């Protein structure tokens, strides 16, 4: 797969997932975010969860013996 094909696939997948997530959110919560009690606290909790998931995934991949490398490597 070329880089161009890969980014098209990534963007297509993201567009489909984001569109569905958006429509589900509109149906479930409506559209006035400023009216949602505790929304910022919930969003912070979600951001923390994402970091925990990513750090856990990184550790599990490393523990499996797969070499991820570091961003300082070229």
C-alpha cells in the first residue's frame, strides 16, 4: 500500500467513524453543549482514559517483544 492509499484509507475510516459517532451523539444528547451539566469534567475524564489506554497498549506491545522504537530515532 502506498502512503497515498494509506492516508485515503485512514481518512475514509475516520470520516465514517466520526460521522456515525456524531449522529449518535446528536440523537442521544442534542446539540447545545453549553447546556450539558458536567460536560467539561466528562471530557477531561475521557481524555485521561485515552492516555491510560494508549500507555497500557504501548506497555503490552513492548511486553510482547515487538520493538516500537522511539520518536527520537530516525
